[in-house]
């Protein structure tokens, strides 16, 4: 009996949905408390499983192709990074779930320095900073673009010691620029590795930096 063509097509599509293709965003699963959770991943072009790669996790709704983390949305070349999309902006309420994701990633890929980078943008930034402060041993760097920890509490911010912090903000984005300057100064005062870049004529949403512009800045924290 011949297998119907439509069945072959469906089987083929299901197989593709479970594989990870370098240079393309795909969806994968990890388990937390016995339940499957979805994340999205984009591997570098010419990915080699034997090699070590820097891995960055960005806030995303995950569900579809249009929900990539903002600063690499639509990129075809990850510039040597493994890009992970996940709902990390919710992670400050449940760091254990994010830890499960990060442990899963470490079990599947050779993660540079065995730690991750994070990025945050605008309204999700305080939640992402809170996540990093809750589990700082999992992170080597965080970039707020534009973004910053909402708190000025030095005792809380001391949890970022050992994590490299980077603020990138436009000078036309007055509120976020001033907030970033303030948090940067506090972090330096308490001995956290912090740096700031203020982009001339830069707006709040720096679309011109999507892709290579952002990833080259993330490289500064490696």
C-alpha cells in the first residue's frame, strides 16, 4: 500500500519542527516540574556542536516568528552567538523556571564560560534585572538598551557583583538616559563592573542597532 503524499508531507514537517537548523529560528522544549516549556533558538551559521559559543537570552513572547527578542528580530546572521528567546521578563517571579531552562541549555550546548548574557528593553528591563539579581551565578553580562534596574537600593544592586552591566541609551531619550546614568553611577560606587554608552541623537527605540549593532555591543561584555 502506498503512503499518501499528504501524510509524507505532514511527517516531514513534524520532523523539521523538532530539529535545530543553524541560521534559522526554531522552537524547542525543556521540562520544568514535569511540564514541557517552549523556547526559541537560533544557532550561528555553520554551527559546530564541538565548539563553545556565547549564549544570550532575550525577552520574548516565544509563540511565533514575529515574537523574537527585539534587538535580533529578523537577523539572518547571529554573529557567532546562540540566541535564545524566552519569557524571562516573567522570570523574576519564578527564577527556578529560568534556571531549569539555563541548565537545559548547558546540557545541550557548550556555553562560553558556562554562563549566559541577558538583554532587556524599556518596560521589561526592571524585571529582567531582577531575574539576573536573583540568580547572578548564571549570568556573565546584562545589557539594558534602553533599560536599567528600577531600584536604587545599593544592598540589592550588590547582587550584580560578578555580572558585567552595560547601558546603551540615546541622548534624545531623556528619562531613560538620566535613569541609566544614575544606576550606572550607583553600580560603580558599589564595585559592580558597569559601563554606559550614550548615542548622539539616539531615540528610545534604537532600530538602527538591531542585529549586528546590538551583538557587537554584547561582545564587549565577553
